C-alpha cells in the first residue's frame, strides 16, 4: 500500500481548496439575509423566493433548458456516429479532414466560432433565435461527445462485435445489441457534458441568438456586468446544484463499466 | 465484415493501408451525417468569415450583399474577385490598438499557461501517486468544477476580489493590510480567473500521462543509484511530456481568444483580442473588421491547433 507523502498531500489539499473555495463562498452567500453582499446578515432563503418573482429570469432559464436538451440530444447522436466512424471504419477518404474538424472546435476560441456561425446564418437568410443557438451548440458539443465516446470505443475488446458478426448478426443489430450497451456510460457522460456546456455558454449564444431570444447565461451576464447581486448568487447556486447532481448521478451509472475520459 | 475486422491493420499503423471506403449504406450514413454537419457548420462558416473580411465596410453592413452569386456564372465569379479588398486588413495594420490587443492576448495566454503548468503539475502528480482507490474520487473532485458554469466560476471571483470582498476582509483581519487593496480590474484578477477556470484542462491530461508511469522505472533508477530528484527529471518529466503538451495547448489556444474572464475581471484600459472582436461586432457593428480580426487570430493559432490535433490523434491510436 503506497502512502502519500506530505508534499503531495499539501499539493492536493491546496489545489482542491483553490478549486472549491470560490464556489463554496458563492453558495454560502446565496443564503445571506443581508442585501449587502459583503456583510453577513444571517441565514435566509429570501433571494431564492425573490427569483420566483423574476419572470424574465425564469423565462431565460426555461429557454436555456430547452436549448440544452435539444442540442445535447442532437450532439449525442452525431458525436457517437463520428466516434464510430473514427474508430470502426478504418481509413476512409477524408478521415484526416474529419479528425481536424472534430478536434479544432474543442480549442477554437468561442468568439471565432460564434462570429463565423452568425455570418453563415445571415448569409443563408436563416432567422436567428433559439433554433440557431441549438445548431451552434450542437456543432460545438458534438465534438466533445465524439472525444469521450471515441476513447471508450478504442478501449474495449472488439472480439465481441466480431463474434456477433461472424455468427451472422447484421451490422446494425450488432451495434444495437453489443456495441451500444458497452459504450453507454460514455454516451451518457457525453450527453451530460454537452448539456452542461450548452447550459453554460455565453459567447456563442450571444453571437447566434436573435432579438428576444435570451438564454440564461446572457441574462446572468447582463446582470453581472452591473455588479454582484444576491439574486444572482441564488440562481448560480441552483445551477451548480443541478450540474453537480447530474454529474454525480452519471458517475454512479458509469461505475459498473468505468468512465470515459473527458479529454 | 471488412470495416469492423480491421484491428490488425490499426495496430501496425505505420503500414500504409489502401484507402477503403465504407461499403454498407449504414456505414456511409455514420460517416456522412456528422461529416456534412461539421462541413456545413464549422468549415463553410470560416470561408464566409474570410470572404466578409475581404469586403468593404459599406457593402458589408448587415444585411450584407450575397456572399457569392453562383447563378450569375462566370460573370458572378469575376464580380466576386473584383469585389475583394484588403481595406479591413489595412485598418488592422494602421491602428496600434489591434497590434497591442494581439500582443497582450498572446502574452497573457503564455504567462497563464506557465502558471497553469506550475500549479497543475504538483496536483496531477499527487493524484497519480495517491493510493489506487482514492484516484477515481480525486479525479471526480477535479472534474466537477469543470462541469459547473464557466460564467459562474468567474462571477464567484468578483464576490471575493471586490473592494470590500472576502479577500480584503481576510487580509485586514489578519493585520496584513491597513487599506483595502484593489484586486478587481487588475491583471492579477485576470490571471487568477484564467488559472482558476483552466486548471482542470491542465490537470486532466497531465494526470492521464502520469498515471501510466510505471513505478518499476523509478525503482530501477533508484537501484542504479540515481538520486530521486534526478530520476524525477530524467524519468518522470519526459514521460509526462505528451500530457504536458496537450494540457498546455488546451489552455493556451482558448485563452488567447478569451472574452469572459478579461471582460468581467480585467480593467477597461487594456483589452485582449477577444474583447476587441466583441466590441467591433456588438458595439461598432463593423462586421468586416471583426471578421478580419478573427481571420488574423485563426492564422496566429493555426500552428498550435495543428500540433494539438497531432498529439490528440496520436494519443487515440496508441491507446
């Protein structure tokens, strides 16, 4: 049994403290009774109740949920297909260009992706609104799904698939009965990552949305620019809770078969 | 059978394989659907950005003229070429603002990448050294903030860094300062925000490399009389280089174009190129100049992106 040295333990403790302290502080202050965000006035849920009256915020949150659901569902299907193409179809023509188009969006600065998609939508005369945001988010997040599913596909034993095919199982059915159940944890992880990326995105949504179509991050951003407000602490805490529950649930689901890597 | 039975060919990837187009129609669909999606919504938009960046501002104000009128045939293509102009690039070259924005973005990205390596390496190293049963939990703890909203994480720092925020309260309670210090709207705040936001991107690939490190290599080095610090530099660090490279690029490239962190935490006197592009587009409504800014940014980043792709696809094939 290996033990962690004091240096390593310190590095871990400091690293995790740095990662979590700001989030914990934000959550605690969302329960602050005082309107002054820097003065502690006792525990209270008044800012959560205040959110219920903020119809614009609620509308933006619902819109964001819809956009995130639609785009992550699409991205999961397209991303899984791309992962299959990359790992199961050997060398097809255009494979290099394909892999370039999958990895580039992962690191491409969002301002560029956002601007270029907007110019496309204008060029083809598509009315901008939630539908264009969904297309934009699908494009970005499907690449993350591909990377996660691909690492899972590359990691498992292909002899199961080969055995099924040798016994005369058609490719489509082999995929549904053998491959898909095996890669399911990675597909779910990919879906959740796509969902949370979409729920989170400010820059690409700002470029590709149209008049009247406001997502939650756009709404939060316009409030945050004016300074810290306790209501914003409350909505942020709710978002953090939603994402944390989803991620922990996904990791419990994936525990049986191991997790796909996120990078 | 052919598409799925190619394991042997994949193993000897150095051997040139003849191009083998997928045969069945379902295989074609699996390739074509995501392929066409990415061509339509990732590749083509770039060509449009390039085209708009070569348009004159007057004709390219939204809604701008058709990008290319193919119906007009040869004449249309001639008009298209005749309409190109380098005016927007001349604007970029003539105004110092753009040059300094690019320079500042590259500097900020380079400095924060170095800080990220220095901060991320000890964490990833400690994770990889931790007892095996702790590792999934530690991995989860590092990944979890990465899933929470970027915007929220940057916003959380405004709470802490503002003038009467927690940082100043803590420092004065400890008697370290008499006057509250200014943290917000400084470069320090930008660096804190960037390191905070991108730390998981650095730790994860580094951890993936370090975890694979075989202990027996270090034991062998020790048996042969190699001091521990030397074994660290000659064994551990070289083996961690692929992860280090991937992590550094995964941070450096997006930070160059970063908008949210400098906008919310930084001052208004110096801007990064992402903010400049945002202002050209949203405030000045000058789409052609914004496009030219984007094109130059892509040109600056194309090298690092190519290296990143190379590292990533090699990593997948070696697994």
